[in-house]
C-alpha cells in the first residue's frame, strides 16, 4: 500500500511539475515556428507575385526558399502543406515528437496564428 501511495504521489508531482511542455510550447515548437516563418513569408511573396499560392512547397525553391522543407528527412520537425482550391488559401502543419507521441500545430493565412494540439 505504501508503495502504491508513493508511486501515486510521485506521478502527481511529476506530471504537475511542468516536466512536459504543452503543445506549441517548448524547444521543438519554437524551432518549428522559427523554421516556418521563412516558409510563410515565401508563400506570401509567391502569392503577391503570382496571384495565388503554389500547389506544393517545392515550387518555392530556389527563388523563395533554398530547399523544400517537406523533403528534409534529417530533422525532427515535419511540415505538411495543403493548398486550398483556386490557390486562395493554404493549410500549413508542423509536427514534432513529444513525450507522449507527436504534437501538431497548424497555420492558415486567414488566422495568422498557430493552433496546436497533441496526439498519442
């Protein structure tokens, strides 16, 4: 019984002590947002010059970006890009590993902010 009580107390302290970052917070989330800023800027420049967003991020290379962020298999941060019909909008998602699985954040030009959540 003492063992279970000790284990429960440890778990309570461990999970409530801030050992885990909320989705959209922490080092990997901040790195993802920093990497995403030039992507978002490139998407806006592309739209200003072409009147619509590209069908894929690869169209931004090399004029707007040095490399396609969806083809970077070395990093822990992954990007997924979905253009809307008619090129009037897009959905950009970044995902990164977290303690319980994967955290995902999404961005649209209409919202102009990241919305984050976690999965297991």
